[in-house]
C-alpha cells in the first residue's frame, strides 16, 4: 500500500460514520467515526411507532458520511430502521443486548437487566471521557447502551472497510 492509499484510508475513517442505535420508542444514539472514536450521543423519546417511523429517514439523512448502522434490538421497531438503512445502502449489523453484554461485561455485572444497565452507564461514561466528547449531566440508559453497542461493534468486528 502506498502513501496515497494510506492517506485515503485515514480520511475515510475520519469522515465516514457509524450510528449505533438502542432500538425502542425511547431510543439511544451514539455516533462514531470509523476509527472507533465516539463523536456524540443522545437519546430521544419518540412516543409511538408512527413518530419513530417518520423521524428515522430525516435522522439518518442528517448525518454526513453515514455508512454503517448498528442496531440493538429486534421486532417491528428495528424493522423501521433496517428498511430505511437498506434504502440508503448502509451496512447494517444487528445484535441483541445479551450479545454485546456477554462480550463487554463480566458475568457478575449482568446478573439482572437493572444491574447490566447500571454497569453500562459506568462503562459508557469511561468511553465518553476517553473520547473527549462533553460529559453528560445525566446519562439515560438508552444512550449509554447505544454507546456500548457501538463500542462492541469496534471490539468485535474491528474497523469496518
């Protein structure tokens, strides 16, 4: 690989984006560049499936360089994200909570869902601190879990092509 190709790969990693989503009506989001650096995180309560369905397209369209979508969850709410991501030609990865938790948390940290969510919040705060993004005054569990879903992707799958 010559120097120009290496520079192009670095630029792609810096300008391409991966959105991790904790699916639900209360949805968590975490945006990463393809080097695995957290860029921002947030949560949003859509209230109902109709509002979620109407919001997904504009939300995905507003992210410059979006190339990957990583979803935690399944069912009809995840299907809304998957259909729109397919329409946009995004690379899609779907995982259940048990999958990323097993990879990132110790068994004693996930004896209950409540305990796993608490630990996810602690780990997410560490990722936030190391990324240089603003620290939250409060961190909702759906945003924390979205951060960990994205983190899991980079730990499990590596940097995407």
